[in-house]
C-alpha cells in the first residue's frame, strides 16, 4: 500500500483538480492503516465533488481520529443526499453516544432496529 499511496500522492499533487485522484489516494491510505493521513485527501475530494461514498468514509475517519462532531455533520449531510440506510442510522447512533447525547442515540438505535428487525 505504501508504494501505491506514494504513486497516487504524486498523481493527486500533479492533478489537484481531479477529485477521483484524491478519493483514490484517501482510500489507499486507509487500506494502509493511515487513517489521519486520509483525512486531507478526502477533504480535497469532497470539495471538488460531493460524493456519498466519500462523505460516508470521511465521517468514519473523522470519528476514528476523535472528531465526532464533524463526523455527525457528515452523517447529517449524507442523510440529506440520500435516504439513510441502516448502516448510517447505526453510525449516527454510535456517534451520538460518543457525544453523550444518549437519548438521541437511543432513538437512532430504535429506528435502526425497527427498520431491520
């Protein structure tokens, strides 16, 4: 992964307006276990093209690096873009719990269980 990420990093730097290049770099960094490093290319990719899959991934990365407030904002934006699926509702529940919003977390969890018994 390190070699691929380095090559994609060079390509993304040379093609800074290519959202796909930044998105692929972020995913390659994540595959290599470089969670924090993936955040910047995800931000760049999303500034260039707001894609649901990248937004979901950034929410996970933001949560993993200790920024649940930003992760929740990504989840909320994703829910505006497309109908929330069970994974998104569960992700929101976990994030809300981490923010000590336990009542809201419980409501989201109940919503997920009700949708998929």
